[in-house]
C-alpha cells in the first residue's frame, strides 16, 4: 500500500487567490468596454449620437478686462 503525501506551499494558495481575483477584475473591465462599444454601435444605427454640448456663454472682452483690473 502506497501513501501519497503532497505538500502545498501557502504561497501557492495566495497565488491562486490573486489569479482568481485578477481574472474577475479583468473580466469586469472587458465587459464594461464591450458594453460601451455595443451601445455606441446601436446609437449610431438609430441616429442617437452623443449628447449635445452644454450652452456656452461668451463674455465680451471688455468685461473680462474689468474683472482682471479689479483684482489686486
């Protein structure tokens, strides 16, 4: 009768846990990027592009000069 004795170093367990966690986090990033790509394709297909930029208010140059001269 042969008895098989095996020794597993504690570092191996830590390496396995680290690999599992890294694979899970990598999968999350991959799925997020893939989801954005798919949503972008559908937005292009149905004509719903990116959101329009916000309203831009232009300040005349005279007012900016007054504001700068008042600050000391």
